[in-house]
């Protein structure tokens, strides 16, 4: 069942990529394991999924311990500074850096481990007060402030579109993020979820976070 859903999602990836004149292999499928059991994660792994995402450190820990390090793990939820140490023990990527303070804590903990952590800047493209992320006007100052950090590397931007009635209504938010990334010469765009990922791919997503369409 999971295998069939992975194949169906990948087929939709390919169709959306072709519409945008892109190669399907340029888009990374990140299976979001928020509601998934270890058995389901293992099924997805067997179906060829190589990237998984989790929203919370404490939820990810037992799953990663059970599944092992055969996959790449992405921290995609809001990250508190007091959870950075644990997060770096678990995750390969951090998608949700949204403040200088958080970035500096990632730098400190990464330096202690002798590693360089790829991160994305989370941007609140909708301006909704309930959403995490730096406001669009704050991206430049944040990047300048964390430029001296030697143990994290900013690879791109991440956003969550607001809840809208149709996938098409999310397009302006994805387009805005792509335009920001292009101006900043950042290659990675983490955007799009089960309800709107095809539009996100058409607008340039390189990482798409899919949970419901695969795990229900």
C-alpha cells in the first residue's frame, strides 16, 4: 500500500515537473513521518524513499533509532534553541532556522560535533502571525548576521503556504519564495505539501514535504 502511494506521488511529481520544463530528479521527496508508524516508514524506505522529515525532536528520536541511518532525516518543524543539541544528534538537515539566536545555537552545537550542518531559512511568506518564520524583509539581515558561522551552511529557503481553498491559490507564496531564492543565489526551495505540491513544483520546489498523500 505504501509502495503504491509512493509511486503515485512520484508520478504526479513527474507530471508537474514536465509542465514546468524541469527534470523530475531535480525534486527531492521528503516523506513526513508525523503520523507514520515505524513499519510504514520501513515500507517507504523499501519503496525507494531516501528522505524523511519530522516536526518534533522527541517524536523523531524513537523512529530514527528504530529505522536507523539508512535515510537522510530532515527537521522540518519549529526548532527551539533548547532542542538544538538533540536535533543535531538526529537530523542531517534543519529546515526551520528563523532567527539569529537559533542559528548561533546551531553553530555552537555543530562546532562541538565537528560538523557542518546544511540549513534552510524558514520564511513566513504569508505574513500570518500564527506561522513561524522570518518575515520576508528580515531575510537579508538574518543572512548577514549568520554569515560568519562556519559550522552551518545556508542552502536555501523554506515556507509553508497558508490554508487556501485551492492549490492554485498557494502559487503566489511559492513564487515569492522562488524569487527571493533567485535574488540570493540559494539553490534549495523546501515548499509544498500533500495538498499543493504540484503547484510548488511548477514554481521551482527542490524539496517537497509529503505526509498525508503517502501515510494517510
